[in-house]
C-alpha cells in the first residue's frame, strides 16, 4: 500500500486534531468537578491572587462552569468529525483565546497557559492545512452582491433602515430599562 502526499497530510491532520479533541474532552469533562469549593476562599478580594480570584469566580456558579465544559466538549466533537472540523476549529479557537487571555491576565499556572497556546497553535495548523476551504468559506461569507441600483433607491433604503434602527433602539430601551 502506497500513501500519496494527500494521504500523509490527512493522517497528520487527524493525529494533530485528536490532540485538541482529547484535551477539550478532558478539560470540558473536568469542569463538572474542577471548581468545586473554589468560591469558598477565606480571603478578601484584595488578598487573593489572580488565579484565586478567577477560580472563585468560576466556582461561584456550577452551572456556568458546566456550560463552559459543554462548549469545550462540543468544540472537540466538531473537530473530531472531518466534515465539521473547520467549524469546530473556529468554535474552539474562541474558547481557547479566552482561556489564554485569562491565563495571562489572572496569572494562572504557566503549564495551563502553555497547553492552551499549544492547542491554539494546533488549531491554526489545522486551519492552514485546510486553507483553500477556509479561504473559499470567507469569500462566500463576505461576498456582496454589487449589482447596480439607482442612487435614489439606495438612499431611500438607507433612510428606511435608519428609521427602523431608531424604532428598534427605542423598543430596546423600554424592554431593557423600563420592564
């Protein structure tokens, strides 16, 4: 049996994808117990380290921590399936960027920061291996129908959109501030 270049790239992509998938399953599953008791730190906020403060925040709401864990598991699952891998990479990347920023700003253990950066780099590599699909997707998303329309019609449509915007902003104000 002979493997061509595409076969080798597919094997490599699967292997590196599984690294992120495995990590997301572990970290996501751990959220069920990871922050138990974390909210019961016997210090004032000003006495806490950044990591203690962050852990107390996550430990305050078990439902929040579990939701984050489910998002990590969903991201890992999407990456596991070849058909949804790019979406999974984009979804998981948003989670990892948040984790990386929290690890930096709250001075979380360097090992956790390095792991999150490693997983983010792996995701970027997966996206690079699929760059043609990613570029095609971006082009499709930003494609704008540039067919010409009369200037007057364009201005009328903008005016109507602006009036709708004002009405919706007023409705938003009454829904969020008055109810």
